[in-house]
């Protein structure tokens, strides 16, 4: 008796109703009545029947809903949201296995056609950026968002299989982790009830020191690595670069990892490659329709090349020193001793025809935290233990390095970058102190997440790879 009463009141989690994708995937019987909600992507009204494609975003295609002519369909048009009940039956039309024979419908939200911005015509990327609050209703943006989600999940799963601990690194910070001076400074406009006073606040008044939006979580991850050995984050990062290119955003997401290395740069490159091969392969199996929507039909070779790059039959990606890369490029073009973005793209696209790790860049063009390979060489000959992963049509996708653990070498690099003065006090003192208390050889990398989405989805600009892009001159939502 006691037992059965306990069972009767047993906790049962709420299961949300099936999505359109789930309904179409299930073995639903003809007679079973189903109910679904979504919005109309397109509608074709004929004399005796109307066909609508209804989407809830759970899959690329949505469901074809067939409305018999006894309904008054005046209220149905593109963009209208509806609740439908009916029977799923085998479809006689091409393009879908099942369709919904509608028995009842309710309009949940109207959509005036005269002003609806997402009409069925070719909408330019620029137009869609102006209507970014509605652009997820286009097939391409919705496909990108599902692809993004899939890549994000795979990355978290990969780190879990390698026992990394996910860290929420701070977004507000006192340091410029790249030392490049491209941070956004923040100031407390609403810090004081008297707006007049608030206007006069300086950036230092709130925290007692200048505060910035983070450009990279690396330095914080290095601190957590020192206790937890393998750590990573997938955080937003902010850069006040004025570059108006297809590869830059003011706010972007970066996957960053930091861990105790046993095998230096080789181990770093292996992990980056394994992570990417895993995530990209999963996208090809889990997001087949989305990848199809996103890849332009007139350049199928790009999809082929991507599939080849992550195929288990393809050996590890090429690795080449910076010096070798420059020499290789010099054979095909007239260039100096440094690699530009165009050279990097050419290397990956035309010479290697796939991803390539370029290692050992000159010390003077890389960030202060990278480990100097041989500090006894003359300064101009010194290189750092780092890599850039270059991929076709993109250039740099990932950058990483072994971190400098020798305090005197690190101090010298930081002084050169103008990050510390003689006193060594200031926002980087803790970073230097990490080298004092049981530091281990370690390294890590940063992967520009939108660039990954762009590469996998063959999307020309990273502005189309993020839900709401932030770029110079634009913050309208
Ligand atoms: N975590 C990293 O290695 C990324 C590096 N700090 C960058 O922003 O390029």
C-alpha cells in the first residue's frame, strides 16, 4: 500500500511535445492525430487545395501541410504562425516522404505581407543584416545556426573525452591578453543615481583600475591550468580592430584550451587537428541537410576538399616551419620574408590544397607569451614555439603556442610589448607570478568559432556565421 502510493506520486520530468523533425522521423501511423506549431515558410494556394511548408526550425525542410478547400485560408500567408492538427500520411509529391493532412488549424500570429521584410526573393546579406532580428527565418541563416550548434556540442564533447575541465573565464578584465592595444574599455555610465554625476565618471572609478572587455581568455586559462592541468573555454571575445574584412568581427566566440604539455608543439597540433576532424565529421553526419543548403552548388569541390581533409583515410595534416613556408612561396611569387593573409591562403589553397600547420614564426611578429625556441640566438633570428593552422579560402583558423615559462625571458618580452614597467607591478603581476609557483610546461590555442562555421558551411563572411554580428559602425539590435 505504502509502496504503491509512493509510485503514484513518482516524479516525472516534463517532456516537451515532439518537434516537426521528431514527428517526421517517428513511425507515426496514418490514423494517429498529431499536433504541431510553426510558421509558414511558403504557401501555394490552388483551387481545391493549398500546400504550405511549415517550419519550427527543428530541421531544414519543415513539413508540407495540405489544406483541403473547405477551409477559409485568407489568413494564411508567409510568416504567419500556426497550430495545426491532422494526420501524417505518405506524400505523393516529390521532396518529402510524409505530409500533414490538416484537420484543424489556428492562427497564432498574423504577419502582414505588405511590411514583412522576409519575402520570397533573393535577399542580399546586407539587407538581411539590416533585418537581423528576422534573418533566422531564411533557410541559410537557420541552417547556419543549427550547424553552429552542432559544432559547438561536438567541441564540448571532444574536450570531455580528453578530461578537460570547462572554465567560465571572466569577460571583464584588467589585462589586454594579446598586448595589441585593441581592447574595448568600459565605463560605468549608470553607476550613480544622479545621471549628471554618472556622465563624469572615468573608466577607473568603478573598479579602481581601467577595465576592458576580454580579447582572449588565455591568460586566465593559464592560471586555472596551473591547478587543474587541462582546461578550456568557449567564450565571447571582443576586439576593437577596425578591419572591415570577411574574417573579422568586433564580438566573436573563441574556443580556447590550455593544458600541461608532455610533447610540446607536436602535441598541441595533434589535439587541434583531432578536435577539428571530430567536429567537422560530426557536422557532415548530423547536419547533412544544413551543409547541403549552405554549400554553394556551383563550387562542389569545396565540400569535397573538406570531406577529404577530415576523412580517416587522409594522413595527418601537413606541418611546415615558417622558414620553409616562406621559401616555398618565394618559388611561386616575388615576396619578402613575411607571410601576409593572401600568402597564407595561397599556401593552403593552391600549394597544400588542404589545412596546414605553419610553425616557428619569428619572435618579433608574435605575442609576448609564446616560448622562445632559442634565446641565445641574435634577436632577429629568434623564433617562437607556435603554430597557425591555415585552411583554404580562410587563412588562419587556429593559433596556438607553447607558453614561455622562463620568468626572465617572459619579462623581457613583456617589457618589449610595453606591458610592464621596471617595477613589474600592474595588471600582469599575477601572470608573471604564475611562473613562480610550481609552473609546468604548458601551451594552448584559440580557435575562432565563426571562422570554423564559415569554413565548414562555405559561408563567405563571418558576419553570416554568428546570430547577431557586431562590426565597426553597426550595433542595431
Ligand atoms: N588562447 C589562445 O591561444 C588564443 C590567443 N590568445 C589569441 O587570441 O590569438
